[in-house]
C-alpha cells in the first residue's frame, strides 16, 4: 500500500526548512480530538481491558533485548536466532491485535508522513489552527501502531473541496518516533527497488 512520492527536505536557502524526510503513503489513521482540559498522558485509544498485558509485554520485550546484548558477545549465531524468533513473535502479536480491531475502509487515508508530523485531508472547517488531536497510525506492511499528540499547524484548501490539515507532533514516545523513522526508511528502500 505504499504511496508514490518521497519529499526530501529542501535546501537551507528556501524559506520552508524541514528537519525530516517526508513520504506520501496510505496508512490507517485514527484521530481523537483533544479538549483543552484533557490530560495528554492518558491514552485516548485505550478501548480495551488489556492495557496491563500490553505493559507486561513491553517490559518482557525490553528484558529480551537486554539479554540479547549479553548473549551476542558469547554466541552470535544463537543471539541471531533468538532475535529472529523475537521478531517473529512480535509480528504475530501485531497481526493478532490488528485482526481483533480491524480498521474500516474509511480509516485508511493518503497522508504525508514524517517523524515530525503528518498531513491528511478532511472536510472544511473540521479543524482550526492550534487544535490538538491524538493520532494512532497503522503503518503497513509491518502494522506498527505508533501514537502521538499533534497540533494543527496549517490548513490548506485543495481542489477536491477538502482541506489538507498539516500537523506537528507535540508529544511522541521515542519508540513511536523510531517506528515512524523505520517505516519511512523501509518505504524509501521499497521505492528504490521498484525503480
């Protein structure tokens, strides 16, 4: 489902300096509007009772990674095998989670994505500059689901009667930002392979 365009940051002489590579892609996008009194530390997508299990999974994942570092010093082949098995289990977990809560067709959108934010199309007057939202992105084909809090930085009318909403991430975990960075990099590799 990858898009077709890669936008690199312009040269420093231009007025619009960008820090991150941007790609045009089709991703799953869930949006929750946040009010001024809403706590940004609470998860607006926490619609399941499995949050404790997810926290335990993240703890175990970190534990495995720390043991792999030690094991790699003694036996690289075994460490490589365990790393592959860990990735396989992680992928299986993402597939199961996605099947439990599949996105509807209208949740898949063409976006411009970077580590610093994203832009998407919406109906006119749905958003105003400065509005805050929670975003959960589903990035195919890996099905990573990074989350972020974003603020509307600009609105731009397009020729289809919709508005392009440009956002900047204001709160994002490093692990979620890394997932986006890996997705952008893999997208670029796939595009080069197609050429």
